[in-house]
């Protein structure tokens, strides 16, 4: 099915635009082709050396001899003792084991469609050093909203990206290598270290999603800054959670700019037929000609659900724990609210759906090739900081299996750095900051359809109950909307109980083909009035979203779960005293297998 090319050609395709023909107008294309590369003479460091000494002759400030050995080494030595100790403090860590950084010497081809693609970083046995915070004297790098930057900034950013693109492909700081970081960590190039039988390393679908991408941007940004000799250089963030940021920022849309790529959904680019970002998007049918006011009215409610009402517990926001050796698939895995929506939807919305793998943004292997990716993720990262300001229990995990999980990145001096999640929690310590912009979704609760205050309000005559599917019918293929009455173990809980534990609906045993766009929506007590609940309506609890990617050849099937917080939703629907809740699953893209449904209570 796939027309994707084998590794060598794929690498060539990266040099664009010869192989993967963009859907562009002829004039745009020729403009694109005639862009002149910058000369690389600004790049002062060569990364060819296979040592931890950079070419300026200085020893790196980090020193892996004196730094604490990886905690993992110690833990392994302690064997079962560690497991016993940690299980006392946290029952979920009985088999304490943080995810380990990958072994670069064992990096293999990643998988795309039916083919493989080479995206391993250059590696010749370099020493690995432990991450150190930037010195307190370093200036802050303040990220600005991409739609608010000035000309001087754009020129600076373009120059930095040009220099990065001009580095040789085997330089770990080169744009090609930076883009491939995402491919390697997301499309099955790495196995988890020390685990037999082998288990893929996948940095989506769990609690390592936010910290991995934070480090990724951190190094990407520092490399750009070093190439233009500007220690204050900061990435722009795509402020998609604001009315003025609801389209692809103009700085990425100029075909003459290095920030432009041709492989984007042509209906969604500025000037396209549907340029307004639809945070609920998964397929062409979702393109609707809305006014900016109408689109914002939806998007602000999506933001409220994903950041506020549906993200009251850590695992709802960050995603579920992933420990070393765990096969990611399984009912215990699961994305956090923002990772699904809008993060996943935006990937799919921005990628070119006429390409075999929805390149660039619409597949994890190619997403990093679009400079837009880094600004998209800067805003995702900003959401992590924001979320922690939204309520008393909104704090980072303290589980050592999260804090000690680690990744490897090359820094601006081509050193290979081991980065623990525990060192990523405070952006200020990383000298990263965000310009403050108005948050216009904080109080944008969804509105119940049944109060008749939304456009989709049912008329009195159309209101009818949905036909119910019995719980015993699962597992089933979700190829049409189904509704299930699901028992609620508790009802009318006190305020304190509700704060203690969030009521959640769990869609279990979701089996998907991970190389496909998959989306389905979950609505509660949504009467069959011909207008299914949408993200503006209280009845709409959220969506499952899969951005196409792949692990090992033949391992495209993948099992996960979806957990949605519904305490506020049930209160707002006046359903808190009910014995059952009617859960409606509406397939939007793809046909996932669904294992079952239940209501549960989540303490963390
Ligand atoms: Cu690693 Cu936006 O995905």
C-alpha cells in the first residue's frame, strides 16, 4: 500500500523536494526549489570527533566520572531490595524500574508504513555525560508567541535554521538529525535497554510524553542559539490556544522561508480553504466553514476540558505510568489529555493527508521535518507549566520511576547527554520561559445540550433515548456509533470525596493499527436527537486520538486504554445521582477494536 521509499532513498527524500512531491502551485514550488542554502561558515564546531572533547579543545564541563552513576546501575546492583523499599512508599512501584535511555549502538531502522527508514543518530561510542543545568548566570530564553514576533526575530530564527540545515547530515546538530530524533524515539528504532524479550521504546502514550519533548526542544533551541551565537535565542511557540493563534503562524507559511515545508494539508495553510485550526479534526469531513468566533467558541471549550475539568488528576494530564520493560500496549497505558487533544489532532490536521504517511506533521517519523513541529511542541510544553498553576493538586509526579526515567540527546557541543525527567520539571532552571499571553479559555466550560443553550439543542420532539448495546457484547469493532449503559459504583459523592477521587470512564482494550489515523469520540447521556454531542457540549467527554506511527515491522497492532475525567460533566448534566451512565462511542476515523467500558475512581 505504501509508496514510501527504502532507507537510502528516504534519506535522499529528506533533501526534498524531489521525491515526495508536494501539492503546491507551480509558482510556489519553483520558489521553494530555488531557495539558496546558506553557507555553513557560521558553524564553529565540527561534530565529527568521536570524543567528548569539543573542537574548541575545552573539556566539557560535565564529567561523567564524577557525576553520580546512573541511578539505574546502582538500582540494578541493589536488586530486589530497591523494589521492596519503593513498594512501601508507593504500591504502584512494586517493580520499580525507570525507563532507561536507549543504547545508541543498537539503534535499528524505524518503521514507516510497510517500509523501514533510517533515522538513527550518528554514534561512534562517544562517552555519555550526565545533564547539568545551565549556569545561573546564563540569560533566560523567553519564548514568544509565533504570531507576535517581529521581523528582526524572524530573520534571526531563519538564519539559525538555515545554518542548522547547512550542517552535514551526519552532524548530530544538523536539521536532518534533529528531525530524526523524533523518528527514532517514536517509530521503533530503539529497544528498551536490558529488557528481554525486546520491548520497543516509545515516548508517546504515557507519562514520559511531556518531559521527553521538553528536553528535545531544549537542545534543539540551544543548538540554534549556538549557531548564531545568541545565548538568548528562544523558539517561538504556536499559541494555538488563543483566538489569534488559531492558524498556522505566518512565519511558517512563506514558501521563501526555511521555516516553510510543502508537505502540509493544503486546505489548512493560511490562504487555504479551511485555515482555522479545528482542534477536533481527524478527517476531511471535519472541515467546516466556521467564522473565527465560532471556531474559537469550540476551541476554547476544548482547552478548558483538556486543561481544567478533564485534567484534575496527574495521570489524566500527563498520561499513565510507563515503567521499564513494560510493553507499552495494554490497559495500563494511556495518553494524557493534552497529548490526545489538541496535540494529536493538530499533528493530523497539519500533515498532508494526500501523502502516503500524512507527511510531515501527520506521522511521528516525519513530524520533526516541519519547523512548525517545534513551535507546536513549545506550546504543548507551555501547557505543562500552565497546568501546574491551575489548582492545588496539580503537581509533578514524585514517583522515582518517573523522575529517574532518562533519554539521550546531543547538545550544542555535540556531546551526548543523559537527561533525567527529574531535572526537567522546572523550566526556569532550564533557562526557558514563556512570554505571558492572555489565557482566554480558563472559564470556558462546555454547555449541556439538554439545557437548550447550544446551537445543537434538540427540539422537544426529536429527543429520544439511544438504542443500547449490552456490555457483554464486547470486545467489538467500533464501525458505527454504539451506546452502552455503564453502572456507576458510587453516586452522590460528597465534595471531599470528589476532590479525593475523580470519577472516570475507562474505554479498555482499545486495539488499533498504529500506522493509521484513529479517532473516536466519547459522549455521556447524549440523547439521540440527530446532532451528536460535539466538543462544545457538556455531554462530550473527549476523544481517543492516534497520530500514525509504527513500531517494529509486523507490530502495527497496539493495545491501549482511554481514561476520561467526568466528575464535573456528570454534575453539570444533573446525572450525579444516577445508577448508570449511557456512554456513546462514535467512530470518526478508523475502526478500533474496543475491549470494554467501565466507570472507575482515580486518586492520582
Ligand atoms: Cu512526539 Cu507531537 O509528538
